[in-house]
């Protein structure tokens, strides 16, 4: 699952990949800024060997046993994985959160916020709306964030002192909150098909060394624009 992480981190280098024209149609253009993160990842695995190639096929918390055992000095996991580290790490295990490396656009990073909605055919719309109103009050957003180990989206909730403590590195995450941006792909029609049929296999082959940057670019643009075109007629 390399696509979302690659695109979200590429925002720090100024990468956009999806470009919307005056007619509202979206095209894929893989520029120099979009290549920074993929090239960096591949270089750490294949050139300087500072990252293990075995981790490329892992997902989520699969890397944690190796992290706890000293096989990896760093693991590229999302903020919420702190909970598993805090609860599962061996006694005395010393760890901390580091922000992703800054690029040309600083520490900007794409995220996909969790959403809440009420079903159109719900027989209790008013009650559901009242619950959401309760849930999204700043105090309750903080309680939910602490339980999920994730940052809230509300600006007032983000200012709560409970989310600025040194314990479990909450302060590191909240300090970066104003640099988080909605993932550009969220508004692109046809993105799920582009991701599954074009981008995922292309990035997997690039990171494994099966193809080079030029072919990665060609496949993302050529095949990707063919897919997106079907959704924009």
C-alpha cells in the first residue's frame, strides 16, 4: 500500500501529481517535486541500505517486532501507532516521535481525516445530529483524540493542554498540526481505480527495483490519465 503514504509525504517537497484545469478536469503530471519522496525511499533501500528492503512488503504494525528487537532504528508509522508502542514495547524500551523530513515546502503533509455522516434513510436524523453535536464539542474531541491516539481536527481542541504533553510525544504531533493538509487525491474522481490498477503496482515495482523512475512516470501519467478520463467526460 505505497500510494497514499507516497502522495501525502510528497506535499512536503511541493509534489501535487493531480492538476485540475480551468475546465475542472484533473490530469496526472509527475514532475520533479513528485519524484523526491519515491527517489528518497528507493535510495535508502537500494543505494545506501539505511532501510531494510524486507520492510517494503510490510504493513502497519508489522515492523514493530523488529523495532523492539533492535533490527530497525526507525519505523515510518503514523502517529496513532504510538499506542501500540507504549503498550507492547519491552520494559525500558526508549523511543520518541520524529516528524517526517522537511522538504522544499517545509513539513507539509497530506492526511485523510476521519469523517462522520448521517444516513439519508435514517429514521432518527435529529437524534443522530444531536449526538454528532455532542461528540464534536471541543472537550469531547479531546477525549476521543486521547482514546484514539490521533489528532483532532478542531482548532480549539488542538489547543487543549492534554495534547501538548511530552509524555508519549503528544507535543511533537500537535506542533505539526498546522502543516497538515487534506490529501489532494480525496477530491479526484476515479482515484480508487487509478490507485488500485495503476499506481499501486507501479510504485511497488519501482520501490522493488523492477522499473526505473522514467517508467514510473510514464505509467502514472499515461495509464493514469486513461483511467481518470473515463470519470470526467
